[in-house]
C-alpha cells in the first residue's frame, strides 16, 4: 500500500507540473501572438492535465 501512495503522489506532482507549465507556455504564446495553432495545442494540453488531476482525485 505504501508504494501505491508514493506512486499516486508522484503522479499528482507530474500532473500539477504539466498543468502549470502548459498553462504558462499557453499564456506566453497567446500574449506574444506567436502561433494560434501552438496556443491551441498548449491549451488542449492544459485541459488534459486538468482532466487527469480530476480523474486522479475521483479515483482516491
């Protein structure tokens, strides 16, 4: 059971890190006006990381 808790904590940490980084990159791309497609890609990644966090929370 201890290994499962450590894995769950590691998974949440990776999901939170991915969420924050993708949101920051998305904001930077949108602000700089670099590429709409790149903004959409990072926006979708942000949504997926958020969904992963919700699924992880609901699993517990």
